[in-house]
C-alpha cells in the first residue's frame, strides 16, 4: 500500500488513501476497515465498504465514506454509489447530493 494522504476521521481513527489499491483504509484495534472505489471518466464508483463486525457501530464506515466524499469533491469528481452503505449514507447526507453522477 502506498498512502498518499492521511487525515484524522474521528478520535483514534486515521484514514489512509491507498491510491494504487483504489481504496480508503483505516486500521482500528488492529483490524482493517475499507471503502473501495473504481475511478473512470471522472466518476468514482464507490463499490464496497467493509468494517469487521466487532467494530460496527463506532462510526468507522461513515468516517471512511465521508473521507471518500471529501476526496471526490476536492478532485472535482462525481460519485456513483454502488455499495448499499454508500447509497444509504448519501441519502442521509443531502450535502453529498451534488456529487451524484448522472
């Protein structure tokens, strides 16, 4: 993994952008959490978000998706939520609607 940037997401959660792997990764309590994307033609297809069951309910998935949205906005990209969690996140956060790919 070649991290290109890191940013604090929540206290104790550091998110790394693995550009080669096309994913955002956080290691929490020694376990890997991720939000994976596929980039093509100015659209980031957010294809998978995964947090181990033991870590659920701690806001980790939301932090990963929020980080992905911030990245897409900064890069001038649109987002296509293939992952059900990302689609749900975008419905719950109207400020992300302008990122939706047509």
